[in-house]
C-alpha cells in the first residue's frame, strides 16, 4: 500500500504544469565542489534509489517500477550475484530503509574487490517520507555500517546554509493553516532566500561546518 501511494505521489509530481516548474525556486543548497566524483566506473555499476532519474552508466534500482528504473527490488535483498559492481551510488536512501545495516551489507556483498561505494545521507534535514523516514546519520555513524571497507574520502555535501534555508522554509509553512498559503510561502521565500545558499561555499571548508551540516558523504573502497 505504501509503495502504491508513493508511486501515485511521484506521478502527480511529474504531471505538474510547465508553468509551475518554471516558477519553482532554485534548490536551497549548493553541492560541495570539493566532494570527489571521479572514482572509476566499471563495466557494471549500481545506482540505488534513482526513481525518475537518468543515471548513464549505472543499473538504476528502486523499490518499484518508475521512469528510469532498470530493476525494481528491495535493497534489503538485492537480486544480484556477489562482487558484481565496480561502483555503487547510494544517495539519500539509508534514512528511508528499515534496516540500514542490512542494506549496506547487501551493497558490500555485490561490490567488486577494489570497487567503490558512495554513501550520502542527511544529518540536519526536515522529515520527508519516501515512503517512510526513520533516521539521520553522522559521518561516524555511517562508518559503523561498513567497518570492513576503507574510507577514502569523507565530508559534507551540503552545509550549514542549506540547513538554515530548508528549516526556515519548513518552519514558515508550519505557521500557515491552508495549503495554498504554504505553496505561496514556498515560492516566495524560496526565491527570496536562495542566494544565501552560496554562503556554504565559504562555510563547508571550515572544521565546524559538520555541526550543522545538511548532508554528509563517504567514499569507501573494498579491498582486492
């Protein structure tokens, strides 16, 4: 039932008018330009949780069939042979699964020797169901999920400014009783506040950025 409801919500979002998409304010965050992105792809690579995305070079796996999804399966029990994938992307997924340790164990199982696993998770971020939202992670918490892998890079994808903006937008909407007022607040404040996101370009290199970091990342390598 949750899967059907989520699919319906996704299709409704995709059906929004062109005008609304043009009016949509920019995202309230910038990506950390220092986050590594050039670890090698292999013949087989896996992207977990990519519903609606185009991910060239990857097998795109999500919980249910949707545009862009190659394999519909539960990440707790991946339908692949062991040591298959050279690179695995798991972006903003672990907060939504019932047992993140089991999911990561499955990712490690299908990761080829010498391959790379990229985990991205929220830390300071509002509640968001997809179809459920169970938890948040620190970098230390992520490392506990795959202690057998070597950490080759770690840090914050989005920083304190992103945290400030997403919580400000959600707080404003909490104050408003009617949906269309909340829509108006989303568009108005989104356009007014989004330039503040660029503060993260200065804040992310600071040692204390993680105290209010929005999303963190790990790059892990399997021995082989």
